[in-house]
C-alpha cells in the first residue's frame, strides 16, 4: 500500500505544485497549475463539460437498463443460466481496446448502423465523426456494459421476500404498484451501491474515448474526456505537473459527488434493519 499507492499519491500531490516535464527536475510554482486550469485553459473547461454530460446520461441509462434486464432474468424461464452468462459478456469485453475499435467501425460511415438505416432509405452518416453524435456513441457503449450492475441488481432481487408480493396481490396491487411500492424501496441499498460505482467508473472512463477519437478527443473536442485530456497533457505534452493537478481536481470532483450521494442516501435509501 505504501509503495504502490500512498507513495505515488503523495508524489503526485507535490508534482501538482511544480513545473515538471519528465526531463528536468521539478520546479516549484505554487498554485499556478490550478489557476491555469480554470482561468487560462479553455480545453480543460471543455473536458469538464464533456465528462459531466457523459456522466449525467450514461449513469442513469446504464442503471435503468441493468435493472430492467435483471427483473427479466429474475423470472423463471428456460435456459436462464445461459441468458445470464450471455448478458454479462459485454461487461467483460466493453472496456477493451478491441471493442472500442469495433464500436468505431459499427458507427462509421459504412458500419452496421449506417447499413441498417440504408434499408429504410435513410442516408447513413459517420456517427463517430460528427460532433453532435460522437459522444452519444460512447454513452451507448457505456450503457451496453450493463453486466456488472445487472448481476448486483439480480442478487438484490433474490433477497426480496416473495411474501411481500403475495400480500400485494391479495390487496389488489398491479405490477407497476408492486414495482414502485415493493421492488424499488427494497432495492434502494443496491441501487445506491451501483450508483456510487457507476459514477466513479464514468468519471474515470478513458479507453473508449481514446480509441474512438484516435487519441485526440475529436471531432471538435466532442469526446474530450477529462482523463483523455489529462493523458494528453501528461504524456503528450510532457506537462506532468499540470497533469498531476488535473488528477487531484478529478479526485476532488469524484469525492464531492460521492459525498453528495451519501448525504442524500438518508432520504431515499432504506435498510431492512431500520426501526
């Protein structure tokens, strides 16, 4: 822990207050890196906007899709074990370089999506090359990686007592009422857990944006994720001190969102042992 985690963390904190290009010794410049981030770097502000947009749409859509499939797989149907395994595969492959390359081809000018639209007489475009749609292709890719939260939701659904649903049916409650009054309240601890994990993972997303955009964040910085811009500054421009400052700002942002989630949890998360 000290060698591989605490040590590099403290070193990066020191480097964030320096001008360090990996070739010369670090030069102390105080808060200049942090001041430059918010006052002199327009691309940094763009990376913040792109990342916040990505998180705002990708996280709720991913959780909603995962919950819907978990409820479907919770039913008693033939071959259920096979379906669960197949639906989990995207989470194992989704973060890989190969899948990101495939995704770029799927949404390219001659990709599967364009070919399907052509069948209906719609002229296909290169979705990954348009500033208006490039980010949405990455959001769809994140939603497609629903396997991990789905498995966790499925485990939570298994823990809900069947007697509650039986009593609800006796009282005349329909499926929607059962979902709203029983399933969701009983799943709130699991929803909260998945929410925290998805927020952290979404803010740290890097590989899809790097591969799909060719490492540039294009077109027109529409896929310039925070982590991608950090990489470009640190390993592209050799501004390691500046990149370290970006890393610590990201840590603060993730910590703030996590803290807000925990503070809000007392209003909507319900545990069985609460009195």
